[in-house]
C-alpha cells in the first residue's frame, strides 16, 4: 500500500499555529522579507499563497507565536493585514 505525503502547505499550516493574512505590494516584498528575517529569524516562519473571496491575491504568513506576529507587524508597516467576510451561500 502506498502512502501519499501531505501537501507542503498543509505541513506549514501544522508546524506554525499562528496565521496572518497580509497584502504586500510587489515592489515591497524585499522589505517584508528583510523585516521577517530581522524580527522573527530565518526558518521561523512560513509563507503560503492565498486568494480571498473577492479574488484578491494575498499571502498567509505562518508564525510560531502571537509575540512574533506583533513584533513583525510593528517593525514592518508595509505589510497590511487583510480580512474579508464571506457573503456567499450559507448552509
């Protein structure tokens, strides 16, 4: 019997319990990467792509703790938190 490995996004989601949805302009990605490396440290975060209900592209930033999230958001004003309610069909 074969075993199917989980997708890499599922592995990142399990490893880092805190998830922020952020919107970053393409020209500011390097600044955000440097801020992540400086505040959180290399290898202490994960980034996965996200698409909001409206079709807007964003990123999920996965972190170990709320403290890391607060330090990152304070150090990097270029990263804008994104939230959107679902207004589609409900069960």
